[in-house]
C-alpha cells in the first residue's frame, strides 16, 4: 500500500549524518553530529565532526561557513529612535559594523551589528552545524528542494509519491508537518519527483 507512514519523523532524526560539499575539494563529505537528545533547530550544542573521505582536509567544526544575516544591534535609529528592523543584510562573512539609513529622519551611520545564521532559504541550504552547502539540493521552480542525506531524500520521495496522505502525527517537530508548501502542493508532484531522481543519481 502506497501510503505515507505514520511515523514520528522529525528533522533531527536525519541530522546525525549530513551530506555536504567539501569546501576544499568540492566532493561529497559528511558532517557527523552527536544528536542524542537534540532537536533541530536546537542543535548548537551538539558535538560535530567534519569528514571528507576524498581529500581528508579538516574544517573547523566550531566555525560557521554558511551565510549569515546581520542587522543593527539595537534596532533603532540613534537620532530619532525609529525602527531599523528592515535594515538586515545577508552576507558571506560576519561584519561587526554596518551602515544603515533611517527611513524616517534619513540619518545614516555605522551601527554595531548582531547576526543570525541562515540554514535554508530560497537560494541555498546548508547543514545546521557549520553551514556547509548541502550535497543534496536542487532548484525546483523558485524554491530549493534539499535533504540532509539519502534516507531523508527517500522520505521526501515517499511523501510526494503517496497517493493517500494520512493525518500527520508528531506535533510541531514532525518533518512532514514542517515541509515547505511547495512540496505539499499536488501540482508540483511531477517536478519534485524528477528533481529527486536527479539527486539520487548525483555521483560522488
Ligand atoms: Zn574534500
Ligand atoms: Zn531616524
């Protein structure tokens, strides 16, 4: 019977062995994490190891290699106190200061920044630990379809192929509950299955 399994599948159950692109040789590598008792997105304390079985070069497991979003630390114009929340910017490397211009009084200056990491958006997806690009990611229309590893990819495939979608269990951490809408929309099914089969064939 072709049905989505009624299992508790949350993203963290796939996050112990994540396939990424090695920053040195660009081949498939692993980010391995001790995820006992951890839940995405609360993974920051998990012990993690990077391993490339092609070039064996190391990566600092405490560094963040992915994109980050920076924004003025206090979020207010220093002159008139207006909101600067819209002034965030996506950058590749952290910058401790950024220029921002107030929309209300037009005062412009450099502000100290705070930052957040970005794990997945419409353009790319990274592992949640050190921010390396996921090995299994592919554009589907304006979105990015991504998976942490082949088990995760298979679950997505089963989900999309399922003719009957049973009510999902597992609460707010259930993977299928958290799937982006474009995966759930029936009219995208063929496009997504094609993208998944291209990922399945991706060589080392
Ligand atoms: Zn490598
Ligand atoms: Zn202002």
